C-alpha cells in the first residue's frame, strides 16, 4: 500500500476521524494489504472492549406488508408477486418465548410499514414481551413513525430502534426511494429516537445502485458525527421483482473494509455481521466478525413465513427452525474463535 494510505489508516486509528475527502480516498485507493491492516486494528479495538464475545439478537420478521415503495426492497408495495403475511401479537410473543428458552435476551421486531401495527397494537406486544421477560431488551425496526408514536413505544418499554439511514447523501437517497419518501424525514426520525432515549441504530447498504466512494465517505462522516449505538451495514443484493433487479450486488470485500473502518471510528459501536453478508458468501458472517463486527442476528421467525420476508434474492436462513439457526451460528462463531454470549448485549463504555 502507498504511504498516503498507510498514513490515513494510522490517523484514523489514532484520532478516530478523517476528513470527508480522506475517507473517500481511503475507500477508492484500497488494497488487500490496507484491508488487512484495517481489520487487524479493528479486531484489536473490538477485543479491547468486548473480548471474544459476540452478541446475539433474535430476529422476528413480524410483517412483510408495507406501504412504502423503496426501489431496492423485495417487499415494496408494488411487488405484486410477494405473498403477504403478518404475525399476530400472540404469534410474536410465542416466538419470543421460544427464543427466550434458547437463550436470547434481545428481540428485534422488524417489518414493513404495516398499518395494522398501530401504536396500540405494537405497544401491547412490547408490554407483553417486557412483562414476561423483564431481563430482555426489545428492539424495534418498523420504519418511519411520528415522534409521538416513537415516544409511546418507548414508554411501553421498547429499548432500542433500528432505522438505517440508507445513505447520507440527499440526492442519492432520492434515487433509492419514491418521491413521497424523504431524506429529511428519515433523519428527523433518527434524531427523535435519540432524543426520546432509545439506543439507536442507523446503517446503509454497501454497493447500492448509484453509490460511489463519495456517498460512502458521507456515510462514514455521518456515523462519525451521529455516533449511533448500533450500525447495520450489509451488501445490497438485487431482488428480481424490483426496479433494481439488474444492478450488481455489493461485495464481501468492500463490506468488510467498511466494517473495519466503522469499528475504528467508534470502537464500542455494536456492529452486526448481517444476513445479507452471509447471503453473498458462505462465510460472509464469519468474515464480518473477523473484520470487526460483534453481533449476529439469528432468525426466530416462524419457518412457515420466512421465505416470504424476502428483501432480496437468495436470502439465507429461511428453512431452519430457530434452534437450528442459533446452533448453526454458534458453530460458525466457535470455528473462528469467538463465543456467542447470552445477555442483553448493551453497548459498553470505552474506558480506554
Ligand atoms: N421497514 C423497516 C425495515 C426495513 S428492512 C425500515 O424501514 O427500517 C431492513 C433493511 O434491509 C433496510 O433498512 C435495508 O437497508 C435492507 N434491505 C432492503 N432491501 C435490500 C436489498 N435488496 N439488499 C440488501 N439489503 C436490503
């Protein structure tokens, strides 16, 4: 690698920030040995704060009904080939109970923007899970809602909220979304969630259509300034029934490179090795952990609906029971020298 690149990596590791143009350069001029250096520094930071522990979250895909029409997403409303489903509150709670017995202490309720899940319904589910399993954290990932709605859900006991910003560049945001969605509202949601007191997760897809190093640099700058508690990044993968069907998927290589950079920007951030990463490569999630990620999210949804929550083509983990999913990830993490732990997995303070 050239001296400039090495210099940028050293500055990043020391100061935890770079200029926008420097992030751009770090991405554009990347080489395999730069990736290796970043990964080793990232793993060192992660070990310093989290040791060899990998946190686990039980993912419950509660509905694929969505009023939005995001151009990349397989469950967008215009996809008439998508067979729609939603879980009942009873089903959601019973999946959580199954997950609890398997050792999960965090549940992530994710879904499309489905009008059925009013504040009343969703608060009921959150309250029920929190009262039956008081030692668990509940994370919601149900898209954009009003501030009042986020407040009610928080008051009902929700601890965390995941809402990927998708891209930190406004013009790029518009290319990925229909005109009725806006970058301003997405950002408004993230800042409201933070102010209300949630632990907040943002994130973006790697290799989304029209994304260049410039947009990725903006994503990194956003993460550096917003300092989310969690950051979900995974490769974009085309879905056959979307307008983006012919765009290429993001790569394992660039996703891992960015995971390492994000770990160095914010050493204690919770960083999942996502299902999308496991989808583009058989060892994608392991590689993600080896690049600096520290969270995995096994699927706890009922097997009968898993195939229907198809955000992108070829999504893995759709055929197995929850216990198998957990066991599979446990073995995968063991194989690369990490240990899945069963606690809530809250963000740790960086005392170094
Ligand atoms: N409705 C919720 C949950 C969306 S699904 C919300 O708006 O937050 C969760 C994430 O999956 C999205 O934020 C998006 O980044 C990712 N995703 C959607 N389609 C994808 C695709 N084709 N490839 C990779 N990731 C995708």
